[in-house]
C-alpha cells in the first residue's frame, strides 16, 4: 500500500492477553478463526498465544494447534509468549515468527505472575535466548512498567535494569506493558524518554490497559514522543488473571479509529475490524468495552426515523 501518511503498527494481542483471562474454554478452531479474521481485516502483527504451562493457563493449552489451524498464516507476522526454555522450544516448533519474553518491573507482581524473583526471571530469559539461538527474533516485554497493583509506583530505574538485560542479549524490540492500567501521560513521557535516551536503537511498543479510562490518552502521548507501535486487543478483551482489578486492553478498533482519524496509516479496514469485534463479543457472551464497534465510524449517518425511534 502506498500512502503519504505515517505508518503506525497496531499489534493485536486479544487472543493472548484477552483469551487467557477467560475461564470458559474457547474451542481451538474458534481461536484460529478469530485470528484469521483479524488478519483478513488488515492486522499484520498478531501476538497469537502463549506457550505457558497448560496447567498454569489451561485456556492456552492449545497454542500449537491454534497456529497449525490458521489459514492466513502467511499474511501475518505471528508472535507468541514463551515464559521459559521449554515454552520457547514449543513456540519454535509451532513456527512462530517472534518469541516474546517478559519480566515484571515489580518484584511482587513478578512473584505473583511468574512465581519467581526478578533476578531468576532474567536468568530464564537468558536461557530462552540460548534455546532460540537466533532462530527467531526475541521481543522483550516489561510488565507493570508504569505501576504495580501491589507496590504502587515503579521506578524508571527498575524498568531500565530489565531493558539493559534485554539489550545485552541483543534484543531489538521492546514492549512496555501497562499491565494493570496505571500509566498516565506524565509517567508515559518519563519512561519513553528515559528508554529513548539510554537505548536509542531499540524499537519500543506501548501496551496499555484501559483500566482507568485513559488508555488512548496515553497512546496520544506515545505518538507525540515518536512511538510507532501499539498493542491492543479486539473489542477491549483482556485483563491480567494475577492482577486484581485489571480490566481490558486498549481496544483495537478504537485505537485504529483514533490513529486513522489522526492522519496515521494502520493498513487496517475499520469496518471489517468492527465486524470481528462484534463476533468476538458474541463469542464471549457478555458486553465488551469497545466503543467504536457500538457507535460505528465517525461519519455513519442516521435517518430522521432512526432519531425518532431513539427518543420514542
Ligand atoms: Zn496486557
């Protein structure tokens, strides 16, 4: 596609970050259909699943099968989380394009989420790197980068220490995760600037949750600071099963709407994406937080009869 508008990458994480929080098992074929529909709508980067222990997250026990079932596999760059060397082997065997490792910037959250101190998780990341041995790029993610539900404020230095390990391992891409929706415009500005100064060659993506309603405001700050990749989940699915009160990610179709209306090119077909969001809402069986999927595009027109019915 040729366009004079600046490109912004929207990475879909709903089938990983969103589905992992769902108690009722979503059939494997349905997971694959959702990913295929997202790719068909124009999303080229998908964090599809997580190769965690099936005991820890039964919902994602079918990670390899989901990837094997995809029809539009060749049209997208597929990433998957791998919390340890065994997970990384399974992810590589399944043929993912990128491995994502993560460590929490908060000691308490890391223990709650990964059942290990940060130092041990960083050692695990080193093991994953050895197992992968250059067969796929590795993205380093930092959970709770903007605050921790157990400890409160997270120091910029705590994030920098983790990114430093990632940089020393040669990782080129980073995700700063706002796991429980504690980021604010000033905290985003402070951390993005600190990372940019210290690690200018690392490409940073921002992953916000809309827990307190300012996920897209944080995106706008990220854009102003030059960030060109954001992670989001279809219909606003998501949360963190280990963080109390954590609600959904920034919603993909709302994010695409914001970006396109602000003059950026996402390559995504918003109408098709809204269709996928509605299907996902029906699949999950409860109202999901996405707003553009309810209101439609900005220039959607109503008839006067619609208006009369509405006041009726
Ligand atoms: Zn998340």
